């Protein structure tokens, strides 16, 4: 039987770390079955030149046809229009040469091309929406709605979002919270009748993790000892850890405030960041009166992250609890839990806090006050951490890559059966 041809389009590049952790692993897993993939992604020039050979080898080994498109981003809005134009041109050319059975569209910008192909050629598509993209642009202060141009763009994408939901064969949400929010739209007076009347097919797939790569059993005692020596960390020190970028959504000042409360109760504690933004971390720490010898920052390859995470006693991430974050799933949560590390997070971001509380995987901060931080620190001080031994097992039931790939394939089958 001839394999079904799936076109997967990502606005994130495969030479970016996100593409390598949240796109390629799924495709490689699903392509083992009766599917043949063409993958189109938007690549930033510098990273493409540096890493394209690696991606080409990965794709060749999995028989994935990779079509990289150079990402234009120098002029806001205009660059996006140019990117969409080139994407549509590439998609229709591909479909003419080799008919597409299903278009897997990752997020909103690629869905403009998916929707166009659906309307003109009746090719079904999966709206893998990832989150509330347009709202994230507003909440992240990328689009200022006081500017009439951004207001118009925001309105356009919110209208298209509804159209995608109506016409998609199935929808993927990163969170149960996001799914419930989408379903609530069907009951609003302003919602188009076509959406109110549709039986939405929404599956939830959080940002998953390769549990073999992030496997605490694969980090040896010798490796940990070498890393501690290189970072001047004693084996009995409490290590609060953070992994990832320090960008728009991550609340670095509040995380440092939490560390200061922790340090009062545990004077030998240190804060270890696995991040490329060490200067920003150290500068703000000094401003807050935190001694430089309390902060460690290390930058490493993705393949080395698990080894450094294994040094954490507990991990932390605070994310701005904006409206759009209802639909967000932090990749770092899956990585940390896979390594069996208890998590300190805040409420109001996707399903993150609910997972931590339901599965006894750490502690939740309800608000960003010293009193609330102290409650968590007191709980940490009373814990002997034996209750967290099952975190990595729990992770496999929620965040395992194989589980996510299985749900994707079931969505494919439902769409293709229609």
C-alpha cells in the first residue's frame, strides 16, 4: 500500500533548537508507519549555514523530504506577508507535483497556506495551533493594539483562527485549559454559526520530551562529580535550577526574589542557570544584592542539558500568567520532570500547576509575594524529597514523545477516514 503523503509546515526552523526538540522527533516517530513526510520550515540564515548538514542527515535517515525556506523577518508584517506568499507558492507547486493527502499545519502562519489549499484543492488539514498566537503577540507587547496597523493584523488573525477551527479536519491544543477556552467560544453570541454548530475534534498534546535523552539513569556519578567540580558546587549544597532562555515570558526578577527567600533559610544554596543569557542573569542578580558566588550560569549543547539538570535539587520557572498563556505548555516542565526534578512554578499557565499538584511533582506559587515564597520554602525545608521518586515515571504518562506521536497519528487517521 502506498504511504500517505503528509505535508508538515513549521514557521520555526529545524536548525533552531525548538525545531529539533518539538518537530523532528514527532515526524521521525510517525514516519515509521504508513506515512511519507515532506517538511517545509523557515530557516534563519546564520543557523541554517551552521546546522543544515545535520538536519539533512536526520531527514535523509527518516526518508523525510525537507524543503527549507529562508526566513524573512527584517520588516514587521511585510516580512510575514512575503513569507506567506512564498509558502503558498511552494505548497501549491508541491501538490501539483506530488499530491498531498494531509496538511499538518504547525501554528497560525502556516495555516494560512493550509486553509488556502483546503479551499482551492480540498486538501484536509490538521490545525496544530500550539497556542493563542495572536494573543501572545499582544500579551508579549510585540503588537501594540493602540497602533491601528497592529490592531488590524490582530483582528485578521483572530478571524482566521475561527476559520481554521471551522474548516480543520482536527485541532491540536497544547493544554486542557486551552481546549476548554476554545470550546467556550462556541457559546458566545459573537461566534459565527458555523463554529457554534461544529462538533470540534480537539486533542491535547503538551510539549513532549525524549525520555531516553532526559533519563536520570543515564547520568553517571562520575559525570555529576566532574560537573560539580567545574562549577564549584559541593555535593551537599542545595541547587535551585533554571533551564532555558530568559525572554519575554519568564519572570527573572521574581525568580531571583524567590531565591533570596530560599537563601535566608538555606544559606549555602546556589542558583544554577542553564542558559545562553548569563550576562542578563548576573547583572540583575547583582542589582538585587545577590552575591555573585551564589549564581552559576552554564551554556551547553542540547545533548548536555540533562547532565546539568541532574545537579538540581529543585527547579523553578515563573511565567507571566497572561490570557494567552492558558494555551502554553513549557517544554522545560517535561524535561525537568523526565529527570525526576521537583518543580516550583506559578499558577495560571496552561496545565502546568495542575500537573504539579495532581501528580505531587513539586510546589505551586499562587502569587508573587515574599509571604507566598516563604510558604513554599517552608514546605521544601520540611521535605526529605522521597515523595518525588515517581516524578520521572509520571512524566512518561504525560509528556513522553511516543504518547504525543500516537495522538497525532490518531488525529491523522480520523481526518483521512473522513
